[in-house]
């Protein structure tokens, strides 16, 4: 029973967190939203760094360097999806981003030589077909605002897929916490890059316009991460993982209701196909 509760909390947390994040994006922009959510997360998760400190000091330097390098994928993936939410329908962005689970299986097969089953191949193909129908827009220029959001969504799926695939090589040494927390070392680099590109990063603006959605986006997303990993550590992956990984169904439904997204029939069909494949892959993979 506790395993189902862990899965349900992560499902609701991730699904609702995406919507709070999208709300903040509409108020202060994608770059600021991603940056401040990560700053809040770095501060609030700091006490856990003390708990997991022994793992860090005993880890080989090569593992630490690789974990820090992979953190670039995690941070830029979050920035990409936040910017995409500013340019494109929320339901499309979250569906495309949610396909990273299929890429984890694909990358694990290619780089880690993990076996892949025929049902997984079929469901991954279904997800990619759905993503193709969502993202392919015949007759539009690649430089259009909508296409920019779609390209950023595709990058976020790629970045998250590769990041969590690489994490499989780190977790025996660093657990789930340090690969995530070490990614925050990129925040100063991101800040100076934003300043160089003359992209405003204003704490006053974030506080006055978006403090509530920013806080709840952090609370839901990082809280979902924490509960999900606690569930996995209690040996309930076969129950927790499929439920949690189905969170795009909730976020897309909420996006339809809150933001009144109006995808075309082809895009709507693609969303349904991709979400069905994501949910089924969560169960088949476990």
C-alpha cells in the first residue's frame, strides 16, 4: 500500500509541478523560471548534502567529474523546456519532454548494452510516432516561434534521457542525490551566460510576479523527485516507477483545462499516442 502512495505522490507532484512551472514562465519568462527553481532547490536540498556527504568524499574523482559534466544536460534540459513552455502549447511541450523515458531505454541499450524486449521496441516506436505527429508542422519555417519551442522540447527530452541514462553508472557510488545536486554547480555558469546575453535575471521581478508558482513548482517537482527515489530505495520500483512515470498524463490534462491549449487534430492524435506509449512503457519496463 505504501508503494502505491509513493507512486501517487510523485505522479501528482510531477504533473502539477509542470503546470506551476508553466504558470511562472508566462509571468517572468523561461530562463528566469528555470534558474530560480533550481536556486530554490539547491538551497532547500542542502541539508540532504550533509546526509549523503560520506558518499561524495569517498567517490573516485573520475566519477565526480563525469557526474558534474552530465549535470550540464540536466540544467540545460530544464532551461530548454521552460523556454519551450513560453513559445509553444503547454500540452505539446510536456508530451514531447515526457518521451525522455523512451530515450533512457534506447540510450541504455546503445551505451550500456542493456537488453531491450520486443514490447519495449513497439512502445518506443509508438511514442516516437506520437512525438513526430506532435512536432512535425508541414509548411512552417524552422525559425518560427512555435518551431523554436518544439526544437527546445526535443532537446529537453534528449538531455533528460541521456542524463538519467548516465546516472545509472553513478548511482552505485553517489546514490540518486549527488548526480542531481552536483548539477547545481552549473548555476553560476548559467547566470553569467544569461548576463552576457543580456537576459534579465531579476530577483525582484521573480518575487513580485511569480513567487507563488515558483515555490510550488519547486515543491511539487523536487518533492516528487524525493518521494520517487524513496519509493525506489524501498524496493518498490515495479509499482512506484510506472505510476510516477505516467505523470505527463496529468500535466497534459491540466494544461488543456488551465491554458486552453488548442492543438490541431493531428497534434492531438500524436499526444494521445505518445501518452499511451509512455504509460504502457512504464509498466512494461518494470
